[in-house]
């Protein structure tokens, strides 16, 4: 029995599939299996999967008869998994070197918990990378074994499953299953977090997440994004089936409404013509699952919660339009600041280059004393005493002349000794 089972649903990942599979198979940790679930992929991708299965016995390919989507494909992979722990990897993501060894080591240290949560790196569309948003939460609990009731702040973790390892027996005993449709990982993220009797964390980034490819239904505005309401209704249905989790239902509420509003703010999710209907659906679930003792978020998000509670879409839309205008104005202000510095500083630098110099000049560096606001202190490298060198002070860029109210510039003075 392998230690880890990595389930990868595959539909139409032509360019990413090799990178994804290699990131698993080339790991230093070898006690694993890869379950590639072929969700009716084109023939070219099928040939790639068959080639990997022939070259590496740890790869198993399962082919679905009908296109089912990532949720049912993951369910099929979890059903046939042999490993002690389940990990779910999207075909456009990949594991970082040494990550599976770190995961296995942490699982052993924690005494085989029901759930392990690890950090991941997010890659934006422009190529810029940034750490995940769970860094501080994972750091504060990395040496602990806990439940969600003991650490309720963990509910703020992203509602995804790419950053988790699930004990396979825990998965089967609770009969977890991904629902069809979009946002299929949100119910599983919350249900497993609530049901786990032992949760461990790993601060080390183990996975690099890439945005969904252009044209994917996940980043294309359509009515399919209304699936999110069905998924969260399923979370509350799961809580009703397990009365021992009733104390945790209020923790899900704020995350649910915040997720709804985050999707509503994105033009890649909800079309402008559907925004009012989408807002009305938020209001319905808000009033259905509202806690008895409601605590509103702080600042702007708290105001948005109140507008949803009252069902006031027009003031909400006006608030978001004003917010967008504010950020555009602020962004333009920052761009002007970046343009102002070269306008003022570059001519001053060119002026310094035109100053007359001697053949033997020792250029010294000035460091302004920020605390005393006094004269600059001169530091220089020692030179042979036989040379007849005279020091010249060259100011730092922040010591260059600034415009005066009368429109004139104060010219820098070259200090000689």
C-alpha cells in the first residue's frame, strides 16, 4: 500500500499535463501512486497518459465513459485509491521539489491526522508569483494538532482542496464526495475541516497554483457560476445531517457570504445583466442561514453585508462603483508620483556631470544623519598618501534639490577641501 495517492482529473490540458505529471513522478519521495482520471480527453492527451503509464508503474489511468467534470472525476479517483492519504492535484498545477517528502514527514510527526493543510504559491497571469493567503494561520498552528472547534480562525483558509492531504480511511468513513458543477471543492473544504478530529499544518509551500487557462468555464462569465449557491446549501445540509457539528454552522456563514460577494465583484464570473439576480440569490441564502447573534465584518465589507441583508442592490452597486473610482484615482496618483521623480531628479544628475573636475578627485559618499538632521557624514576609502587627491562630495539622490515655491531650484554646492 503506497503512502500517498495523487488524483489528477484531466480533460483538455495539452501543454500542462507533462509538467504536472513530472512534478509528481520526479519527487524524491517515491512511495506514491498517481491516478490520472481521463475525463474524455482528446486522443493526443490519451496517448500521453498511456505513455506515462507504460514507463512508470506508479501511474494508473482511469477513463470515464462520459464527460463528468472535475468533481465526479475526483470521486472516481478517490474510489480506487490505494494510498493511505489522498491528494488532489489539478492538471494546470504542479508540486514543488521536495514537497511530497515534506508532507509525508509532517504526517508521520503528527501521528497520521485526518487532515493536513499545507501552503502553496499562487502564480498570476502576468507571471508574478505570490505566497498563499494562509501563511500566518499555518505558522501559528504548525506545531499543533487541533480541531476546528479549538481553532475556529482556520475557517478563514481558502475554500480549496489543492492544499490538503486527507486520510483515506477518514474520507471513506465520512462518505465525502465532490458535487457536480462549479465550485465543487468548496463544500469538501468546509465539510472535511469540520469533521476532522485531528488537523495538522505545514507552513512549507508545496504546490504552485496557476490560473485557469483562458476560455475555461471557471473564468468565463455565465449562469454556471450560480452553482455556488447550490454548493453552499449542500454544506448546510451536511451540518443538518451531523448534529454534532451544529456549533460550527455560524463559522461558515461569514465565509459563505464573503465568497458570494467576491464572485459578484469579478467580471470574469457574473455578467452585468445577471448581477441583480445574483445579488437576490445572495439575499435569500443570507436570510435563510443568518446566525441568531449576527456579527458584522468591519469597515466596507460590513456595510456590504448590511446592504445584502436589506436586499438593496442599487446602493450596493453605487458603493462598488465609488470604490472602483477611488482605486482608479489612487492608482493614477501613484503613477504621477513615479513620473515626477525622474522629471526633477534626472536634470539634477545631468547638471552634476557638467561640473568642472580635476584630474585627481576622490569621490566620497555622503550619508545623511536622519536622526539629528545635521550635516552629512563623509565616508571614504583610504588612498595612498603620496597621491595629491582632493575630496569631492556627491549627494545622494534624495539630497538633490527640490522645487521652491517661487519655481526656482536651489543648486547643489560641491564641497572641496
